[in-house]
C-alpha cells in the first residue's frame, strides 16, 4: 500500500487506521467520497467528504455536508499528544428562528462529543468552534430572503489506530445536523424544516 499524498510506504499504524476507517459502518443517508488529502499538515493523511442525500451532482448537500481528515505524524507533535490527529468540519442550513437560538453552538458541540462517546471512540484533546451564520439576501439575492447555517470545526487526537468509531461518530454528527433521526436516547435533533421547504 502506498500513501496517496507522498507515494512513500505507509507506516503500519497509519495503514491500520486506514483499514479501520474502511471497515466503518456509516448511515445509508450519507454519500462518502475520498478526497485528495492535504500534504502539508502531516507526513501522512487521508481525507473524506460526506453529504446527506439527496445531494445534487458536484454540489454540497442542501441538508448537511462534512469533511473528515486523518493526520499521522510518527514524531507525535506536542500539540497532538500522539501520532494521530483528526480534523473535521460539518455544516447544515437552518431556519432562521433556529439559527438565533443562543444554545445552538453548545448543542452542536455536545452532539460531536456525544457521538464520539456513543461510538466508543478513544480520544483526548478535543478542540473546536461552532459558528452560527445568519444571512439576508439583497439585490438579485433578495429572493433568497433570510437564512441561517451552523458550522462545526473540530479536532481531537485518537488514542490508537482504531479510527472506525471516529469516522462513524463524524457521520452521525453530519446526520444529526441535517435533523435525521434516530439518535441515541436523550439527544434531541434540529427540526428537519429547512429554508424554502
């Protein structure tokens, strides 16, 4: 097996992580594709995109979309606390009345942590931002009216090469942002009502 970024031989721990990712079970509503991995962040990396169906050809989903990047650096950078680091992104449109909810960002972050814990992902050093975006169309975009989005950007360090649960948790997060049930007991979802629906 060779690394798609550098062409160099894949170290055994990174190869095990890739195998674990490919063995992950994701929800049927997700369309997942492998992307070119960033070559400047770590010696080895792999990246994926996910869209909640239905998605238009060559466009992000109207329901929710996400990106997942696994970085591997055998030198274990101090900031990572180990050789692996996951960087992910998830985004979904919302109704404006939901977008102004003062607890929305905290809820989105809690969904990520809950998804990681529910899937049994072993990790440490989580960090990230949850951003609420409110917009109003003007001029030719006035017909779009008001809109809102939630974006979650996060990273964490997996404790080992068992990355399947991490990818599954990320997939669960993308689906939760899209308002798709079912979810673990005690976790609420955003209403599926979307702008223009």
